[in-house]
C-alpha cells in the first residue's frame, strides 16, 4: 500500500479522494489545505457535479473519518511547513492547480516524502519531467523523485497523436479545447486582470490561452513547431471536448482512422483512450476515467490527408484517474 498526502483539496484533490475510496493499493494519510476544514468536508460530501458521496463521513478533532478510517487535516501552505516523514508519506500530490517550481518540489522532498506528483503543468518544463500516460511512457524515469501530469488537454490529445504518427505520420496539428468553466472564471462581469476572463462564464463562450501544445511538444518531440492550440470556455460545469485537426503523411480514410483508434484503445492505450459510435453529448462523459474518448461519428476528412477528430473527456475525473495510475506505477519502485 502506498501512503499519499494531498496538498490542495479542490476539484482534483476531491476527485482523487473519491476514486481511491476503498482502493487497497492507495492510502490517503493526510490532506493539506488553507480553507476551513468543515467547509472542505462539506464539499467532499456534497458535490454539485458528482452528487453526494456514498460514504459515512464524520469530522474528528484532527481531521476526518470516512467509513471508519481517519485522515489527518492540516493547513500547511508549502513544503517548509510540512513534515512528511512524521506522517510516513510516500508520495505528495500537489493539487493546488497552480504551476509549480523545482524549488517547491524539492522543499517537499526534503521533508521526508519519497516522490512528488504535480497535478498541473510545471512553471518550467525543463525542471520537472512531464508524464502523459500513453504518450511518453518509454522516456519517463519512474525512479525519479518528481513528476508532472501536464494538462488534461495534453492527456486527451498526446496519446492519439502518437498513434497517428506511428501509423500514418503527422505533419502538423491544430487543437481547440472546449471546456466547462472552473474556479478561475467569474460568475458575473467583474473587473480584474485581463479582459475576457473578467466576463461571466455562465453567460458566454470565452476564448482563452492554453499551453497544451507546449505540453504535447514536451512529451512528443516529433511535433515540435508543428502544433498550435487554443481554448474556449463554455457555460457548462463539466464535460469537455478537443477539436483536433491533423495533416497526415499517408493517405487514410475516415473509416480506417477510426479503426486505428479502435485498435489502440484495445491494446497500448486500453483504459486511457477510447472510441464510441454512440451519439453522445458532454454530460455523457461526466465521471469518465478515460483521458479521451474519440467520437467516431464525428471523425471527418478531406482528400484522405487532413482529418478532424472530436475527443470527449471529463477534465477533472479523467485527469485524477491518470494520477492514480501513476501512483500505482510508482508504488512498484518505491
């Protein structure tokens, strides 16, 4: 069993907690967050997207008791306040949603944990290795002490681009992420940094900047200078999609493109990427543990050289699932 401490108990932290409940391979020993403990417990129990947690939850003097098991709560803001050795923590998950630096990660490691997983893109891609399951498994050093899982968009796109490149050759790619609003958005028009981000997310489609193409390039070097990305926030709470357009080297029909994805989803990318021929919509992928689900009905092509894929994903739940997969892999080398 691998002992885990969560730093940050927002969307990803709570998704991780829910998915690991009852998992005998993962033991969450502590949760660190600066918010009020009673409020955090309430948000764990009642979730507007995933519903009420099916578990017995009690507040204790030092933390929370879930189905008879106690987890410690603390308000450590950063690594220099932590004592992971005392808690017997194997892996710390930095799930604050903010980019992290090498110094921050090393602070946590100096306090006694064995490894750190950053649940976001690092501030400097060269300082912390980025791991996207299904994309760069062969080049990631699992004996290293720090990892970043990159972005949820990169997790949805990179494994598919790798397969397409291996089978057909990828000359260039454009991707647009269309995702639900998050804590970084506004409920009403309020002045602040930037302009578009100040607009009401429940009333608008909001273009924004994304570094997803940079993350994809980091894990798939062959795509360097051949990929660009953009992002749109839409007025839904969950269920996202990527519109991916790719120029391929070898000619291929849309039917064969789908067959390539089918084959990969049954082999190397099993439980990471899937494909469906059902006429689904965004709410149908809420709670999907896949990094991406290709919409086979939406696959398009021009002259068998330019293709377009629609890839559905739950940006929180699927990303948390990949973190859990990574924890289990690291547990084998601790």
